[in-house]
C-alpha cells in the first residue's frame, strides 16, 4: 500500500506554454500533499504544501501565480507551471501524507521531469 | 534550513554493513528522526524513523544515541541496489509537518 503516482513522468514543452502535473495517492486518502523541485545534483526543495479544499501554502521565494496548485480531492493534487521558461526545467516530485498510519507518513511519487525548450 | 548534518559521501563494499551517521544536535523532545533515500532520478523512499529507541525493520536499523543528538542508519548487508543518496530528517511526528531535505549522504556500494 501507500502508492503515489505522478503523470506525466516526463514532459517537453515550448517556452511560454503551461504544463500540468498530476499527483495521485492510489490506495489512501491524503488531506495534505507536498510539491518539491529538484535541480541536477541538488537536494529536494519544498515548493508548497497543498491541503484538500483550501489554498496551498507556498514556501518563501516560490511564485504562487506561476506555480498553480489545486487539491480538489483527497487523492489528487495538480501543479500547473504557467508560462514555462527554460529555467523552470527541473524534476518535480510530489508527496502525500497518509494520516491513517497515525504518523502522517509521507510517501513520494516517482517524479516528473520537465524540460522547457 | 535542514536541522541535520551528514557526510557528503561514503563508500561501502557489497555484502558489508553500511553505517550512515547523522548529527541533529538541536533536535527537540517531540521531534522524530526520519531516514529517506533517493535512487537516481526517482522519488525518495521512506526507510525508517524513530524517536529515542532503536528501531529495526526489513530495510534497516536505526540507532539513536541516548542524548538524541545523533543517529546512525545501518544497512546490514549492502547491495549494489542500495547505492543512493540517504537523507536524515528531523520533524515532529503525528503531524503533516513538511520535510526539509538537507544535502544527504551519497552512498556508493561497490562490488
């Protein structure tokens, strides 16, 4: 159990377009999901915390109008990179907190590699 | 900022135990120690966590010092598939607190 999926696994887009990345908890409900970004040879950087039915909380320095997060259900959160530019090229990873375990363990998706040309 | 410090890299021979240290000298009484690992180009994988007692599961053992200022993750019989970056993270358990990743330890298991 505790499987988190992401779609797509990789995407290539032109500069100026928008890209939507989905994060799903397949076998558990997640009231809270997190979005991370990882540049090559660097650690994961938390971008935002997504709570079902409410607005996301963004980390300092992350533009909320550029990285739109929607968490409309207990099993799905989406990250939309609007007007993508080459500097947005990165590995985007989501995680979902499973409350049923009592410790709210976070389980990570496999990641989405975004390349902006 | 991450509350932990780890060596940048370590090597381990296949079949031997890999001991990965972590310092968390400012850990609070209600904070747990979590370990995750990330194999290249994949999402992080949960390994183990503990509060103050030593813990063991099918993947690893976690040894926490009595003063809780440091811990060691032990992979008893490392395999080539254990080559990854290992992250030690402290956070309050039982909440949806965010995980703050440090730089981690890059473990290379060699034949």
